[in-house]
C-alpha cells in the first residue's frame, strides 16, 4: 500500500547545498542529463537539486504515484574504501550513514526506489 507522504514536505537535514552551488557543477550536469533523457522519452519526471540529497529524481508529478531515487555525490581522493565509507567521527556520521539516514525511518521511505553514492 502506497503512503501519501512526500519528501518535498520533510524539513531538510542540511542547508549548505545552495551556498556551495559553484563548487559542484558536475552534480548539475548529471541532473541536466537526466532531464534531457526523460524529456526525450516523453516521460513524466521531476529533478530536485539539494533536497535531502544532492540530486533527487522523481518518476511522476502526481504525489499519489511518485517514487524517488536519491543520489549523494562525493569528490574524495583517493577513492573511497569500505572503511572510508563507514568511518565516522565524534561530530559527523559516516558518509554511508548520511545517505541511509536520508532514506530510512522517514514517512516517505517506501517511496524510495534507489539510493546511490556517486564518486567523481
């Protein structure tokens, strides 16, 4: 049974995304690519930037049928290892916990079809 919850109505975890806009153009390029691909196929879609995660895609504009996929981008060098993905500090959760935390135990959790970590 599909819930009538929507991630657009949930308060955001962070607010820094819009202030760091200029540093992460590749995220916006990927979002634009998704828009072009969906548009070419005449699909209904929505793409949200800096909402809960770096890029959130929806397959519908209809709240009663929309599902979402969440993408978190990272630029770490060297590339992440298993330890790097799960390493936490006293003040910050691990990178993986941050992504999962945006998606589980939320009213809209059942509407998420995928969570992706993209490393540039």
